[in-house]
């Protein structure tokens, strides 16, 4: 992998030159010995034919080795045919035939490492087996016996080693490709999960507040227009903040994917275009704004900071903010309470986040929304009553849809990615608690 394609071609040319020198000496010697000694299977006497035949066979082998990467199977066929010719001409003097199979093994390795399907591999193995069988028969007819003084055994072992070496290399390459594909798929899945987590944290809290305010405004618009106007103002402010955060996140994604291309303009309400804002990612310093937005949904948040606040890494700061945001979202959606407590503990080696409430402790299939409506009414100084003292449960789903359960999963994933500990569940007695302990890097 560190060499380019042309470098491998140059190595093949060098290997072809080395094989050419070896074959030139061995085939020439075998042909001369066959001419001067007992005649081979194809008898000939003029010694002048030794050089032309040697050069022809050597040229075929050199070309096949040098061009093996272009058509491996075809070059293997040329070498197998050349080996049969060498065996037929040299007879029992089979040193040239054995040397010829060195080139066969060299090309066979590439065939085993790069064949496309099993049929191609079966054809190559069948051709090699048929060639070995033909050479055995020729040696027997030329008086060299079935094994040719052990030459066939040596050749067969060399061919087997070459094939399995190429096969092992093929399997390792395929395994490396599978690992690369799995790593790429995992990276894509992790990125999709990160984007989904960010979108959930950005949208869930804002939509919960908007749903509560919209439901409250709907039921007081006739009797308390001022409160309805206040609810609409809160909806406008919350939706604008959610859009700004979403634009920031999308702008960051565009910058990551198109570093050299300017981010496209985002159309504004007036039909014009404005650049996608790239505000800094929120952190624990923005908790006051988050608390104010949560209070507009009818849940008062008591924030307590312990320890000496310190500057946190951007990843920890953002994750801590998102954890508190999602925990407050769950309080608004499911706790059926008008207050909760948030603790931010700055330690020397860890950051502690705790969000607790004295509410119902979990999402009771939307039943908590009517009670939440009463909390919103109390927050706005009014009352939203029906015949039973609170809004009827029939209108609850229109206010605030039930959660999908991804919030706690997202918080747990964030803490796990930072190497921390996370717990969430009902508190002893009544209420629900979320606790996250995130280790801080040592200075």
C-alpha cells in the first residue's frame, strides 16, 4: 500500500529479468544435455536449434511475468503451455522445466490473490493440475519415470505454496477492506447519532415550552387576553431561540462538510436572505436563560452552584448544558410539578450535575399534562379550570405529546462518551432525579 501502481510494475519487470537469466541458463543446459544424450520425447539432433528454442521459451516467460498484472490468467496459461513444451523437449533432463515452474508459481500467486470468483479460481487450479499431469506423462514416456526423479513432487509443492500464499493475502486484504467498511459505517452511524442527539436536545425543550404556552393561551384567550398575549410572546421568543440554535448547528455541519465553500444564505421571514448565524455553542454560562425559559412553561428552577467554577473544555461544557436542558424538558413534560432543583458541583477532578423534582417521577402516558396546565396558570397569575378543577384530560394530547424515550438515552450517551457515570430514576418517596458525574481533564 505504500507503493504506487507503477512501482509494482517496475518490480515485475525486475522479476522478469531475474527469471529470464535463470531460465536462459537452465533451459539452455537442459536442451544441450537432451541433444547430446538419449533423445527425448520429441527427438531432434541439430544443436543449432538449442539457442532459438531457448530464446523463444525464455521470451515467453519474461513477457508473461512482466505483464502478469494486466491479464494474470492469460499469462498463467502461457507459462503452463511453455512448461509443457520445455518438458517435451528436454525429457529426463528436466532442470529447465523445474525452473520454468518458478515463473508459473510467481504468476499463480497473483491469480490466487486477485481472482474475481470461485469459477475463475477453479479454472486456474484445473489448468495447473492438467499441466502437472501432462508433464508427468511426458516424463514417463521419455524414460524419466512417473515422478521424474522427484521433480514433479518439488514442482507440485511449490505450486501449492504459491497458491495458498496468494489465497492468504487475498483473505487478509478482504478482511482489511471489511474493517475499513465497518469503520466507515460506524463513523457514519456515530455522526448520525450525534446529529440526532443535538436535534433532540435543541428541539425537545423548546417545543415542550411552546406546547405548554400554546395550550395555556388557547384556553385563556377569551377570558384573559393579556395572559394569552404573554404566552404568545413567550412562544415567539422560545421559537426564535430554537431557530438560532438550529441554524448554528446546521452552519457548523456545513462548515465541516464544505470547508472551502461558503455556507448558503438562510431566508428570513421577510423573504430576504441572511447568513446562517454561527453563535458559540451553549454552555453552563447560559443556564440562566434556560431557567428563564423553563419558568415560562410553569416550572420554577432553583439553581445551586457548589465549588469554584472553572473553565471547562468545550465538549464537557456543551454536554453538561444539554444534560441539564434535557432533564428540565422531562420535568416540564412528565413531572407534574411546579418546581425543581438543579445542582452544579465543580470538583477538582469531576463535574457533578443533579436535577431533582418532587413530581410524579415519570411520564404517565400524558396524564400529567392537566396538572402542568394548573402550574402554568399559577405561574401566570391566573387559573385554568374546568368542571373538575383542572383542564380535562381529553385536551392534554393536543398540548404536549408523550415522549419517545430518547431523552434519557441521549443523556446517558453523552456522559458515556466523556467517560463519566450517569443515573436516572425515581427518588425515594416521591419525585425523579438525574445525576451525571463527568471527569475533568487534569491540568
